[in-house]
C-alpha cells in the first residue's frame, strides 16, 4: 500500500496547547516535498484555526468544523458541506441557558457538561442532528456529517481515496476518519479508545508523535505497505501496550 497523503487532527495531535512547534512544521514540509498531500482534519471553526495557526498554508486542504467545511489555503476557497444550524435549534439552546455556546457555519459546540441540555434542544427543535464527543466538549452536526465524510470529499480533488491515506488523531471525534484511512495512527497521548483502533501508536506525544510518524513514512520504501489492520496493526497496538 503506497501512502499518498497524511490526514491529521489539530488539537492534541498536531498541536499541543493550541500551537504547532517548529520541528513539526519542518516535518510537514519534508512530507509535502515528497509529493504527498497534506490534509488537516479538525473540529475547529476556520476563523479561530487561522488565528491560532497562521502557517496553516502548509496544508493542501483543511477539513474544518468536524467535516462540515472544506477550505483550500492556496485559493482561499471554502465549500460548506452541511446546512447551518436551524434558528429553532439555536433558540432552544439559548432558552436552556447552554453556555459556552459556539456557533460555526454549521457546527454547534459546547462543553461536555451541557450534553443533556443539548440533546433536549435537538429533540425540541425536531431536527436530525447528532452529538459528537470530543474529550471535554460536545459538537452538533447533521446526521452523516463527520470527519470521515469531509475527508472523503476533500480527497476527490487529488484523485485519492481514503485507503491511500495515513490518518492520525487523538480523540473520539477522530475515530470516524481513522476507520476509513488505509493506515491509522494514534499519538501517544491519545485516548485509550483511539489507541485500541489504530494500526500504529506513535512513540511521541502530539506534534512529536506526528514527526515520528512522518520520519517513519519517509524512511519506508513501500510507504507503510507492510501494515494491515488485521496483522501488523494488531501487533503494533500490543507492542505499544
């Protein structure tokens, strides 16, 4: 299996405490110079991502809002893949005093402690939306919209499929896109559920883990072709403990 692209989560994976260090940026540049594509797959809203990550242009494409939005840094073109939150849903959330409350172009997010009130607001509004957990946060999107659906659409421009991708993440909302990637990885600081699913667990945390992964990919003549979910993936997880 030849890997044609790296798809990585942002917070807790590429970034530690919201920022990406110089060593990680250098590794991303090395990977892009190899002719592979770079895709950032994040739950963040695009404006806040661009604020905290001004060098995001190293990526060929960004899948933001947990799969609801695709953005091309080279052209500044954005494509919305999901409808905006219905006014009835926003009103129900505000009536219930849900705070903090973050409203993106499609995504709605709050803290995990508000999960019950958010579910009640979805029911009150009568919409087919669902909650996606992300550590101490909850995100709401229409059914069928997640990181996997957004990644699949983003890859089409490059003539790639998810099976051509090495994916890496750390949290519950990454599970959807890691499942469809040809090879999946969890950084060392990932949740146990993510490590259990991944083919590879890195030897470093967050950005250091991504650097380790990139260096291993660039040093593998077959581009991780030796890995499969059924064989090497199981062995890798067992070795990582």
